[in-house]
C-alpha cells in the first residue's frame, strides 16, 4: 500500500494542480519523517517491543488512509489532505529499518542473513510491482476514494497478521537524558567503521539523487510517452519487477561478489538505467530499462541491511539501523530537488541532470570505500 498510495496520490495531485512540484511535495511528505525521526526510531526499538511498534504503526496507517477515503467520498479531498496522510504513514515507515527489517535479519544466523534479507527484498519488490500497477488501474476506474478505501483495508489486515507474531526481545529502559549520548555513540561507531560509513554514504546519494526519480514517473508517462494511468502504473512498477527477479536470484544462492561490489555496482546500474529511461524512443524500451535497473536496486537494498546486520554488535545495531533510516530519509529532499528542477526544465531533463550527478557521487563513494578497504587490509586492520 505504500507504493500503491504513492502513485495514486501523485495522479490525483497532478490532475488537480497540473504541477510537478506539487506532486513532489505530496510525495516527499511520506518520506520526510524518516529523515527527521529515523535516528530516534532506533533508540525506541531497543526499549519498546518491536512487535508492538509494528502493530501500532499498521493501525495508524489504516486510520490515516481511511480518513482520506471518507474525505474523497464527500468530494472535499484536496492534495494537502493526502500530504498529511502521507506524513502519518511516513512516521510509521520511519520505524521500518529498526523494527521489522531488523526482526527479519535476526531470524537467522551467519551466511543465511543475506538470503533472508534477499527474500524480504524480493517480497518488497513484488509489492512495489503490483502496487503502482493496481493503483493506476484502480484510480482510472474508481478514483481516489476507492484507492484509499482499499489501502485502509490492507493496513487493517497487516495489523491483524502482525498481532499474531510470536516475538521476544531483550529490552532496556529508555532514559531521555541519555538519548544525545546514545545517538552520538552510534554516529561515532559509524564513522570509525569503513563498511558502515560506506553503506551510509551510498545510501544518502541513492536516496537523494536516484530513487526520487519515481516522483516524476507520472509526468513522464503522461507528458513524454502520453500513455494512460494504467500504463503509467506499469512504468512505475518496472523497476520493482526487475528488483523482484534480482531478489529471487539473491535469495537462492550466495553471490560470489563481495557486499561492497554488489551494493555499489547495483547502484551504478540503477542510476544508469534511470538516466536512459526518459530518453527511450518508445514506451516499451523505457519499461525494459527500468526493469534492468531493478536488478541493481535489489543488490543495493539487500546489501544495505545485510552489511549492517553482519558488521555490527547487537547492542548498537538498532541505532545504526536508525541512522540508515535517516539516510533513506534524504528522499524527500531529493523529491523536492527533482520537482523543482522539473518545473524549470521539464521532467525528462530533470531526471537526467539530477541522476547524472548521483551516478558520479555513487561512483566516487565506491572508489573511496574500495581505497579505504584496500588500505585497511594492507595494514592488517580488517
């Protein structure tokens, strides 16, 4: 429903305002809480039961989406209503890495961690695939009210399923006065660990200059390729389809390439396909390019969590997952950047300009990471 709502809200906002910047603003409301609250979610998940945080979040999302559905049925829904609902869902999303994603990574040990997380990436990619496709078709058929009514029911089902989980954890009491010190400890650890620093750096550039391209998929589909909302959904889902196939491959075997190579190489592949997509001479080729890029995004997403789970002690892991959430939360700034540039030069050129800068930054980060790793190995430190 996260990806379902993202496209439905973008199509509704585009129909009402006709502005790429307004679409970007509504989309960024969903990810802004990750940037603002991600670090604190890591501390909270070490103190509160992660299962309870998970269930409560699904209930909040259910109520939020249901409210938009009611407003739309009364014909008084406006883009800012969708933005507020997106912000509520974004607060729930800000706990994702430190709660649900960590729970998945800790279900298994050793070499199976990356496979378990690849399975999670695969399932997430599948829902990112069907979410935009179904959102485009449903928006075209029943409008924004029907979309958010379905979303509310889906979140209710998720809350019900989550409540049946059997989960135990060792918790510690949260002392508000210790929060600054504990956040500082996480930052210091990340700065001193080459792998964690590399993961966070690549994550920042991907979420600031790469993934926010999705906010302009609706304008690209409607104005550049001139296709229906249903086919806009297909374009939005293409990268997810590739990520689903890539996640399936990663879940069934242990890759020969190292985690750093997979993460950086996958990021470069996705960035390259994002740059080429709006330049495609035909709509099917644009879909194919994003599908290929999805293989890169699956490698990035899998290694993003696996490297942190495998390279950090349990007592500080949630704090580092919280920092990872903050880095992912750079997305709304990227969405605003894409949207602002699109208002000046159009969505096609905006994607190419911003993603090209992102490609250079990711490649530079990968080179720095490789040099530091090489120096550490030569010195016998790693």
